[in-house]
C-alpha cells in the first residue's frame, strides 16, 4: 500500500490506492529535528502511552510504523544511514539485526534549497517491537539510532526533521 501521507496534529491520514482514507495515529515522536553525523546518533521518542502497552493492545489488522521524514542537507552526504529501533549502546555489529528497521538516504531530500521536503521513509516495526517486548528489551522511552553506512561528508549538515511511530 503506497500513498501520500497528510500530517495533522496527532492524526495522520494516508490516502491509499482507490481513494480510501485510513486513520493513523502518531503514538510517539522526537521532540526536535535530528542532526546526523559520521558517528551513530540516537534520539528518544516520547508519547502519551508506553509502547509496551500499545503493542499489547494493538487491534488485529493494525501495525506500527517508524516514519522518518522531511530530510534536509546542505549537500549530499554521500552515504546512507541504517536505522535501528531501541538499539542498545553496547550492541555488537553482529547482534544488531533484531533491532533493524531499514535504511534511509538523501537522494530525494531537500539539498541546499533544491529538491523536496516531502522525502519520507516508512518502516513496519510491528514485529521488531513485539519481539523486543517478549524479550523484555523494549525501551521506555523508545529510541531510534541512525548509523552511517559509509563515510558521510562533514559539510552535509544532514538533518531528519521528523521521526515518529505511527499506528495504522
């Protein structure tokens, strides 16, 4: 299901093929934009209800998505970023896969005032959250870690302006 996301306060509506609207709720988000760097960067997400209680009460057919959007930079970073959910600080490279959400890049981002501020990545993290909950490894508050996949340009000033968990 691909569509256009329309943000409005705590409600997110996704218009899917066929013109049907599906209500979505932002359940947690970063308080401010996230400046990415050559080293891993972790951001805490705050919400009105614990993620553990939310995933336990998740109705059938509903999913949790990590939405990373509104990417901007002064210039192309020259590297992508791997995105992890609740990655422990001491996690070894070989043990990261259980926390992996996906990858982002700046190819369609707003670069030096050119491009689109509509750049968005959405990752279904429902099973990652459920598995972490079963193992008592779910963090409160939830965290998202961005790890460069390569060596990003120091002049890029790469920023992710929105990081949210959305229930849909």
